[in-house]
């Protein structure tokens, strides 16, 4: 399983509220053969504020999997 590490959250504000959130991550497999890094954009509905890293990690994991294995339409 890929180990995902949240490295930063970039929050943009507009009109006194959160307008967008990017969650940056790094990931690698146990053997060190596969490395991933990037960011996951979250909507304001997905990010309520001050989420624990564990919760952000699961959101990132889900979005990464969905990007790598898109659902058939």
C-alpha cells in the first residue's frame, strides 16, 4: 500500500471566507519503487477547516485512486 504524507495545505481566502484549498502530498510504496507527489484541490464543501491530517490523507488517497482508476462511463 502507498504511504501518503500530507506536506502542506494551501488555503486561499476571498470575501472573508475560504475560496479554495490545495492539499499537497508525497507518497511512496514500501519498496521505494513508486513515488508520487502533487496536490489535491478540495472544494469548500470538502474542506470544513482544520481537518486532521488523517482525514486529509484519506481524502487524498480516495482522490488519487479515482484519478488513477476512473470509473467507466
